[in-house]
C-alpha cells in the first residue's frame, strides 16, 4: 500500500499552488471582465473566450501569464534552465524572491545584487527577443509569410497576433505590418 506524498514535498506544494491559482482566476476573472465591460455600456460577449478579441484581451492573457509565471517560479523545475544559477540559489534561501515589496527600500547587499541580476537577465531576454524579431521582420516582407512561421519565437508570435487583432482586413494587415517593419528594422 502506497502512502500519500508528504505535504512538504515541493511537487505537492507546487501542484496545490497551481490548483489554488487556477481556482482564484476562475472565480475572479469573469467579474474582472464583465464589470468594466458592462459599466462602459458595451454588450456582453457570448463567452469569456470572446473577450480575447476585445480590448480586455490583455487582462485575460496577463492573468494566465501570471499563473504560469508564479507556478514556474514556485516549482523552479521549468525555470531552472532559463534563470542564472545565482538567482536560483538566492531563491532557495529567500523564498519570497522575486516578489518582495518595493516599499522596502533598505535591501541588504545580497537582495540588491539579486534584483540587479534579475534586471540584467530580463534585459538580456528582451534583447534576444528583439534580435529574433528584427531578423524575422527583415526576412519576411509579406505579413502572411511572417504570421505563418513554423515554431516562431514568442516575440514574433506576439507581433503577428497584435497585427491580426488590430487589423481585420488582409490588405490592412500588410500595411500595418510594413509600418511595424519600418519602425523596428
């Protein structure tokens, strides 16, 4: 007979955190979408998924990304290949990292260094994303080809999604895409 996993087991804790986060989003997200939408006088979409194609898209995507980021930070297993070892080590000894309140302006040296390194890491990820995006923009002059790249970098996929969301007409998408290309290349 197998025994139940220990409550201090990191896999059990991360699973419980995932379940709690999904539960909170399931409870709060509908109200967060419906209340501002109805207050502004809009008719309600037929489903929560339909909000993705409205101005509330950022709230839906942000909510889901927050869950994923939090769960990844708690379970470290999926983040480990991405984050530098020094940040992972700091996280082991400071469980609230990187969610320490910015009201506390008197960090000790190790906390200051960890946040500085996290900022540098984020800057490197953004630079790499920009490089990937500019490379794809230079390579593809046609929006249709750009939007259908197999396994695109997340930045490329995000630009393609934004162009599709803003402009519904195929010719308009190409024009908007050309403006994006001119601005970023």
